C-alpha cells in the first residue's frame, strides 16, 4: 500500500507539472495557433456539448424511462456520461423528426408529383417513425455493444481459464495472473477487462479483491462474473486456485460444445427462413407486380405497381439481406 501511495503521489506531481507547462500548438501561416485535436474528435465532442447545453437540464424527467441504460453504458465501455447520452438522444431525435417532417413531403410533392395532403400525412408518419426509431436505436446501441462484448468474453473464457490455471499452478499471484493477461498483444475483450483490474490495483491503490468485485459488477458476461466471484471466494478462503481454474476451463469447454450444437440447429432454421422470406417470397411478389403492371392494374393506395416493383428490387431485398447478415453475424460463434 505504501508503494501504491508513493506511485499515486508521483502521478499527481507529474500531472501538476504538465498542467503548469504551456502546451505548444502548431502555428498557422498567419501566426494563429490551433489545438492538437483531430477534427473528428472535436466535432463529436462539440455535438455532445451542444446536446447537453440544450437538453441537459430537461432530461431529468425522462431519466426513469431509460432505466438500466446507465449500467449498459458502463458494460458497453462507451466513454459517455449517462446524462450526456440522454441529451444526445433527445437532440438527435428532435433533429431526425423535424428533418423527416420537412424533407419527406417536399420530396413527395415536387419529385414524385403526389398531392399535397397525402404527402403531408406521409411526412407526419415518417416523422413519427424517425422519432421512435432514433430513440430505440440510441437505447439499443449500448445493449448491442454489451452483448458483443459478452459473446467475445464467453468465446475467450475456455482458453483464458486454462491459461490462468497454468499461471496459478506455477505459483503466480492473482494480481500477477491478470497482469499477464493485460500484457497480451491481442486486443481481446478479456485483455481489456484485465487491464481495468490491473489499473485499479496499480494506479488507484485497490487490493485485488476490491478490483475483482468492481469488475464483476461491470462485466456483461454472466460466465465471467461467476468466475470472478469464484476467484474472490477462493482467494479469501485460501483454496487451491489452480484446481479451481482447471475445473472452470473444463466446464467452459463442455458448455461451448453444447452451444456449438445449438448453433448448428439455429443455422438450419435460418437457412429455411432465408429461402422462404428472401428468395421465394420476393420472387412471387416480383412476378405478381410485373403481371399487374402489364395488365394495367390500378395503384395500391398512392403507389403504382412500377413504384412497388422498384422499391422491392432496390430497397426491400437488399435491406432484408443486410438484416439477415446482421442476424447471422450476431448468432455466429467467433471460433
């Protein structure tokens, strides 16, 4: 603990020295200076600042509607504050709704020659859809990120547990095991989790049990959480850490085999879905719309058969294929 406190004091002195020194910035031809920040990061930070300035104090009443989002933000490792993220959600929702309300009726009226009232009604509907879709997208993105990290952790645990068992059998301490994991060159999800644990121990002066308890509350993987809680119990009771990790490695490999068997069944179901929805269904619709266009059939509400055929060919089938690929990638194992 004395070593950690001395290291903390050194870090504080270095930060004070850096804060006191003037930062050199590149000069422009006219003599002005510009900060050494990329344009992309600056624009993204400005968007967060504008959103928080406009909606920061107004989102308190909407916070109960986003119950659980704060935990998902931490588990997804998004470097954004909860209130800032809700402010950004409100800002983008308002912008998307107003843009749809204005742009869609103008495009329908002037480009597609649709009468004014249906164009306005279609614009209102599109605006409501954009409102709902933006909120759902911002709420679901941290959940998606956390789920991606969960699957990565679950995929890496069988091998990582075996690697940790070898180190524990060689007499390496628990903090040394996670330090070895954090020094791996591969940018895996488990390496990132290990770096957080090592940072809590070496930089913030926490003991290994406190660092593991913090990691167990923020990890999205239930299997990794159970392994960390087992590590904590084994360390506190003075049990055989190597035997525990060997047992966990064997258990995770057995569970992984069961998951691969389930995935093979899911893949057969997805292949039948692809054939029925994205091959046979569009083909029947294309034939039906072509026959209606040849026979001079009337429009379906405000859409003619030619317009529906173009929409199905250039938007419906490609978007359906992309959605199927996303579902396939989300369910596929990484090894």
